[in-house]
C-alpha cells in the first residue's frame, strides 16, 4: 500500500533497481507491466509496483 511520497520512484530509479535501460523501462510502463502514472511527462512509479512486478515474473516465493 502507498504510504508516502518517498514510496514513489523515477524512471532512473527504476532502471537502477532492475538493471535495465530506459527503453525497457518505458516499455514496461507503457504496457502496464509495472503499474504507474504520469504527471505531465514525468512518470511516478510506486516502489511497491516494482516489487509486485519482480515477484510476478520470478520464481521467488509470493
């Protein structure tokens, strides 16, 4: 659950967290594989959405 604005990350943070490039990050966001929203041209990504994506796409215990 979203608790504070500190729980929102940027595209650059997402790239660092998942060790991916910006093109891949934008693809994940635009295809709703990672749930996020935009304010103007800036993506706001809940940190929890990244965790959910990792759990959904890995063999880690849920």
